[in-house]
C-alpha cells in the first residue's frame, strides 16, 4: 500500500495538519488504510496520496461495511460538504475510534476477497482450518461464515495488514513460514493449526511480532 502523503494545495476543505499532531494524523490514516485494505474494504492500487481524498475514501469504505458509522460519517461530512475542516487534534480521536472498530469487527464478506490477494485458496484454507469446499461456499456467499471461522479470518487479515507496511505479498507469505526464535523456533503457520482461537497465547504472540513492524513502516 502506498503511504499517504501530504500536498501543498490549500483548498477550502483542506485538513489542517502541522506539527507533531499532524504527524500523528498521517500515521493513523496510514494504519487505518492498511487495515482496511487487508480486510478487503479498499483496493491497494487506488489509495490516494493526498489526505482529504484518502480520508474521504477511507470513511466511505468503512461506512459501507457498517463499521464505526459515526466516526466515518463525521470524516465524510467534512470532506464532502465542504464544512470547516477539523484540525489535527480533532481528527486523532476520530481515527483512533475508526481503527479500534476495524480491529474489533470481522467482515468476512469483504475479508475473503481481501486475503485472496495475498494467499492462494489452499494456503488460506489451511491457515483458517476449513475445507476447500467450505471455503468456496463462504467466498461465494452460498453459506454464511461461522463466527469462529470469521474470527480466524479477521485475525489473519489484521496480521496481513500489519505486515503490509513492510512486505509485499510474497514477503508476507514467506513471513508465515519462517522460523522465529520468539515462537520457540517455529514458524507462525505451524502455530495456526486446528480450530485455533485468536485469543489464545500462540496467535497473540504472532500478532505481537507483526505489530512490531508497524512503527517502522509508518515512519
């Protein structure tokens, strides 16, 4: 995903970003967009470079999925209706709310397609622990994704979102199969077996490894 960059254009509804808080906004937009892409809510190749367009797209896609509606509506209202743009201090809590909502909201309808950009069907079925026939039914919408499967799918999307700031799809796939000292010499994929739960210790350790890359990718 392309990191969002600021522009010198001073349009009337230009979001006012300056100083340390402005840098916080750019970081949060980057983090939110990366998660939204991994969850299948946004297409990586159309991520805008300028903050107003990036915020508008992010808000509309998140709102479409029924996530953080109030925060998304506020962000979208600012950009679409040309009301006075919020300053960075006002944007930070809105973006933090949006990110927290993305973290807590599985959306399998979108996430199957989002993860398909990174993993092949067989690899994804193995990581999620579903059969190929079930995966095809979930992807097509023929069957609703069970809650436990949706939770594993969402966890995987969040990990991919963390990794996306540092690796391309090939690098992400390889990351899951590299042995890690902090995982007792095992690769992440080896710990995601059976009907694993994202709240278990092993998945939490995997997520911690992935999130440590976030601060590096956002600088």
